[in-house]
C-alpha cells in the first residue's frame, strides 16, 4: 500500500503512479531519459520542479552533505534517513547510489526492505569491495568484487523486495579499475542473469569511446545507464544513437551549491556587508516556498485548535487620551513609549505570542503616526464625536467566529489572554475580582456577576449580570455589591459573533448610539437574554489613562 503523505507538494498536486513503477518505465522507455543528482530535501524539490522525471541520490553528494568522505564514512542508516526527507517532499522516483550494498548479501536484503518502506524506487550497487573508494579518486587500480558474490547480493535483493517494480541496478567498475571491455561484458552478463533490472557502465575517460563500444556489444539486452561526468562534452545525440536508456547527471547540484556558497562566503567576509550579494542569492521567501510554508498556513486554518478557526483580534484605539496632556499632542495614546517600545507594540506582542496574528486596530486621532507592523489599520473618521461602539462597527468586516475585542490602552500579563482563549462560552469577559488595578484615573467599570470569585483552582461557571460605573446598585438586592472590575476585554465565538452583530444593529437605531461603549453592548446583550461568561483574574493588568498610570506601567512590563 502506498504511503500517503501530507507534505506540501503532495497536498497541492495529483498523486502520480507508484514511484518504483515510474522508475521502471523510465528504464524501459524507448526514448533516452535523464535523472539529476540531489542530496537533501530542498535539492530534491528543486530537481523535481526543474522538470526531471527522477532523482539520483548520489553517494558522493550525500556524503558531502554530511561533510564526510565518499568511503562509507556515512552509515547506511544516515543515508536512509536523508532519503526519507527527500522522498517525503517529492513525487518522482529516487534511485539510490547504494555503493557496494553496505556489506554482504544480508545487509543488502535489509537495505532493500528499508528503502521500500520509504518509497525509494530503486538502488544501484557497484561491484567493488566494502568499504568502497570513489571511482574518481586517483590511486592504484581498485579491486573488484568476486562475480559470484556480487551476483548473490543481486539475488538477495530481488528475493527480499515486496514491490515487484523495485529496481536493482548493477554498476560495473571494470573499466574504472583498468580491466578491458571483455571483463566488463562478462560481468554485465552475469549480473543480468542474477536478476539486475539494468546495467550501469562507468568510465573515467574523457572520451566516450569505451562506453560506446560497450553499448554496441551489449545490444540493449537490458536497459543501459551511463554517468558522463568525465566525458561531459560529448553531444547527447551520440548517446541516443548508441541506445543508452538513462543518463545520470551525477553530482552537479552539490557542486553548484558548493561553488555558490564559497563565492558568497568569501564576498561577505571581505566586504563585511550583505549589500553586494543580496540580489545574487535566493530571496528568503523562496526558501519558505521550498519548505512548504504556505501549506502549513493552510493546514493551521484547517486543524489549529481542534478544527476551530484561529482567533483574530480587534483593538479599539481611536481616542487621543487627553488626560495625558502634551504627551499625546502629536500621537495617540497607544503610541506612547513604555520601556522602550510603544504601548500598542506591547499589546500586539501579547497577541502574537499566542499565535493570534490577524490583528485589526480601529484608529482615529493621529492615525497616520501609528507605525506598529503586523496589524491592519481601520479608520474611524468620526472618532471625535463617536464612542467605542462606532469604532467597533467600523471593524465589522473583520469579525470572525472567534474574535477578541479589547481596548488599545490595556496592558496585561500573557496568562490572562491565554486563559481567555481556553475558556468556554459564546461570549466571555474578563473581571478582576481583586480590584488590584491601582489606577485612580478614568471611570472604573464595575462588574456584577452571578457569583463572587471563590478563588477556585478549577474555575467557576459565572455569568455577567451587569456592568456599571457605580460600585453599588441599591435597586437590585441580588447583587448590590460589585464582584470586581471589568478590564475591557471580550472574546466572542460561535453564536457570540451573531449576537454582537445583531445587537450593534439594534443599538445603532438608538439616538444615543454615538456615545455608547463596550459596557453598553454587554448590558444590552444581557437584557436580550444572552449569556456572557466571566473569567475571573486577580490583578496583573492596567489601563493607561494618566501620567501616574505610565509610571505604574513599568511594573507590568515583561
């Protein structure tokens, strides 16, 4: 059964046929085919996007990726681990450069099983001794494996594969090792009889003569593969005429990467600036694209929070803050600096810390001076003559099925927002039962609730009954004393959004609408029979209304 992956490209493309089947078709195609080297996940994606129909997982390149020599210094498990990343992000087949099979016939059997589990389409093994030496390293003639033993590896691999299309390619090193054409042909025939799906004939000559001679004698008894690294100047048409089945461009991605990295590193080290190289390298957004960042964002929308839509935030900040006198002459209150950054920046950072990145701000006074990044700015042009509900209506297009509404001059500890996001209810509001907010400026909003805060470890099921400027309400004996201060923060989810939208429409018909605030909205909803839940807190917040409040704000910073 083929593994289904949730990797970025697989979620946006139609799944192709089984990878092993794709490779077998490439080998058996009447047309000359090509595959390109890759050595990690990102290079594999680049190869696929370039249009290649297959990937060569080069032993040299993957070893270089790890910074070790091509002498089996990287273990076969490390190779397979890298292959898994490459396979997960691509849909085209990968043919592994499996060196000598990483041991004897038993190692070969285990290797094939592990490759199949990771959807690797095939493996190429070479008839040299373990540990192998790279074919192009200068030195004396390299010893070759015993033919019978090597045939045993091929048979063991074919006997252990579960996928009938998994391919085993036998790579012949006779011409590399200084043997003649007849020895190469003798080995090719033995490997063919042992069950190899294709023969790879290798040469380090700068001319293709011995490769063409081998192809002529072999006469297409099985698919024939070549790696023209040394005889790269030979026209490709020559290989077509010779009946070659597949060409492997074997190490050019790693070499291109190294050349580019060396040049960039030297330039930056000498110049001590990035200005000379920034336009020569891939933009960071291209790296994000290759990593599948867009797919993750889409997945978060589908799956984050047990299937709920991600929360968004609406910040009401249209007023000047006249109590702060000259400090707000050229900027709104939310842009006043606190501990080195704007008040609004503190608020936005709290939201983003909890992965609330869709943030809208309703601005009015000196809106053009608001330069905090990562937010949408909505203008309330009538801010001077209207109140909070008019600003909320201006942000109606930003409403969602899980939204937070808060004042822009509110400093609070992160846990308050976290607990609010974890609370249940169509509408939830935050009430400070300790009333430890030391600010004496402004007009406090006192909350009257169905129960007092019992300081319960597990929380309480408490409803809001009314918000009032009066600390005592003598007319209602059920709750004549307030249970805390409402801090100016709401969360609406599910039907709560519909309740708020309907209430705003009803209130807009009233002549005093332009003077109404969020507390009036809450009281109207309660009068309509809507339930507003209460999250009790005990301090750790502050609304900024005066110079004294600014001094107190430093105690809450961080």
